[in-house]
């Protein structure tokens, strides 16, 4: 490599000069492959634009207020039963005093008032009111397999325990009835217990009773939670701009629980009346006799008979009927569910153009 002195360089600094080897090599052009398939042109994808709605929703405060009131009524029924306040208006079932009016006589105390008249005590109605807490305690006790008792060791669900034993004990009696059928044809006349076991075996509604009665107390507890949620959502809907949903679903849960409560009480009424049983003509009376449903629901509004009932002519009334609490648990969710259909109102955006 030769070194040369750069002209105009006062310091006479030698610099290296590299020789030139010609122009740089150009890239070889790529020849198309005749066997290659032609590439398809890319089709542009059109994105679907979300259609803008021409309206928005607002909550109807009046409807929300009514839903809040009816949910509060439902909660109040359970709370009053827990506190044992106004049992004649909030009870689950009523064991009516069917003493005729002409036999409800006053009782002489043997004392005289200031005017010398005998002091008479009026007849006291002997109806019994069964609280909703009785089946709730009984249902929880059946699930936990542990009796729920008070401080004195007395069960908190005596009515439910008795009905549960009568209803669920039918399965064992059916097995005994099947064993009795294997005996020879010449058998002595059946006793009352054997007739009852046979009636329970032939009653097709006993299976429904054995499903509905043990689980309706749990449905009541779930319905109580749904009622609290509806109360909270309704309250927030009245004082805010947010749109709340779920009223219909929660109300539907409450309706199903109310129906199960009605069926559970109806089953208890049938068991209390001795059903299932055979009449003298051999007719089977089912534990769930739908012909008595209206009488069961309205029994709390009817009074005792005026005179004694002749069993050969008159039909004896149901001794165990629905209380006002059961009616509230059944009707209030239906009203809430209907109101939930109108909880929101559709408002067009065109109102802002004015």
C-alpha cells in the first residue's frame, strides 16, 4: 500500500489511499417462478359497527317505591313471627276453634259487681296460631341433624317435628304394607294403622308431600334473602341514576318459595285432618286434596259455624287453615314480580333536541 502526502497538508501527514476495485456488485433480479400459484388478493374485512340505540332507560321511582313497600311487608311478616308479635295476623297456620256459636256460652265467675249483677266471663276463642319460625327451625334442624331447643330443652319446632314424622314415616309403613301383601289371602280385618299404611301407599300425592314439606322451610330462608336484596335495590333505585336489574329474578324466587310454603302448609293440613284415608264408601281422600285449596286459603276469614254440624249432611270444615302470614308470603312476591316488568322506562334521545 502506497502512502502519499496529501496536498495542502502543512504537517505533511501521510494518509493511506485504498485502491478502487470497480463498481459494487448489484443484486441479481429475482425471476418469477412459472409454477407458483398466483396469490389471491386480500379482501378487506368490513367491521360491523354496533348500532347505536336511539333510547336509554331510567328507573320508575314510583314502581321502585311500591316494590320496596311489598318487600318490606314480606320481611315484616318473618320478623314479626320471630318476635312473636301479632300472631293472629302473621302466623303460618291457624288451628281453628270450631265450637259452634250457640255453644260459646259465658262463664259465671260466682262474683257480683257493684250493682249486684253476676260477673260473667265471655267465651275465649281457643284457636292456636302456628308461627313461621316453627317450620324454619324444624327445617334447619333436619338439615343439620341436630335438634334446636330452647333453654329448657323444649323443641323450637314441635308442630313441624310431628308433621315430619307422620309424613316421612310413610315410607317405612309402605314397606310393611308390601310385606303384608305376601301373606295368604285369608287374613283378618285390617286395623286402623294398616288401613292408613295402605292408603298412604295408594296415594300418589304422598311423593309430592314428602318432597315439598321437608324443603319448604329452606325455600323460605332463600326467599328472605331475595326480599332483602329487592328492598336494597329498590331503595337505591329511588335515590340514584344507576339502572338496577334482577328484580324479576328475585321476585320469581320468592314466588316459587311462596308456592312451596303453600303446598307445605296444605300437606300439613291434610295430615292434621287424618288424610290420606278411606271414606265409608271406599273413596280415597288424598293428602293433597285440591278441592279444599280455596277453603284452606280463605279459612282465616271465615268464622265458626252457627250450630253444630251434622256429619251425615254437612261437610266438616278444615280444622287447620292458612294464616295471614302465608297469604302475605304468597301474594306479595306475585305483586313484586308484576311490578318488576315496569321498573324501567324507555326514553328516546330525541327529547334533548327540543
